[in-house]
C-alpha cells in the first residue's frame, strides 16, 4: 500500500497548510489509499457512503439524471478536493443524492465515515475545509440553476465552448456537452451546425474549433 507523506498531502490539499500536525497524522494514518480507472462509477444515486474520498489526482463528474434520461452535470471534482455531497451523505446521514463517475483515472484517500465525523467534530480546520467546499459548490450550483432557468441555450453553449476549449479547440462528444448543459444531444448538434453555418466554429468528429 502506498504511504503518503505529510508534505505531499499538504501540497495537494493546501487548505490544510496551517492545520495542526495531529490532524494531518490522523488523516494519513486512518485513510486507505486507492487508485481508480477512468469511466468508472464511483456512486449511484441512493448509495450509502461508507467513506469519503480525498482526491489526489484524476477527475470525477457529479451529475443528476432526469426521468427522461437526460443528464446534467452539477460539478466536477479535481485533485485537492472532495465531494461535498459525499460529505453531506456522511454527516446527515443520508444516501448519496446524485451519480458520480470518474472522468479520468487517478488516486484518492478514503477516510471511513465514522472517522470523518470524528475529525469534523474535533478539528476546526477540517470543518473549515468542508464548509469552504460547500460554499464553492453552492455558488457553482446556483450559477447552474440560473443558466438553466434563464439562459439562452445558444449563449450557454458558446460560453461552454470558449471556457472548455484549449488553444481554440474543444474535444468532446455532443452527448458529453449536452449532459454538462442539461439539454439533449439533438439540441447541441443543431446549435453547433448553426454555429458552423454562421462561421463561428469548424466541426469534425468529436472536435469543435472556434473561428471567432
């Protein structure tokens, strides 16, 4: 089993830089190191949470599925973060209220739920970490609700392409974009074709290149 050093942990989770050594030692002593591949189900809605994951690398997408099968991304988790719904599931205690899928393989530390509750109760720095993430996620979800309720889909799609593209190019399937935006693949494909016709983008298989 891989043993993580204190310096590596703090480098990945800078929120704990000023935390007492006793907290870091407890986390590292009780946590279980685990790797995970990409495109792997982490949680399904209704699952119980036996532990909380502190992500060292890789990525996880948290999303909801509607009755019509349409998906919408709530937020994504990267290195140095944990899932606030995972934390809420343990602290409530309730079942996991969404779905979580790894977008790329990585590593994580799993802290048992009982130990996590104890650390939250004992250490202010652990509470600050959880409440800080809660604030960030709440802001993200509120912005998502505003976009879905009031935003025009063509504007949301163009903003998404600009934000997610690297060097003017976005590599993603139409279904992935639709899931992130909470709409259907057909709507995304139609709007992208309209963008292409207007000279805003160039489309190829799973690739969108900006021309504006």
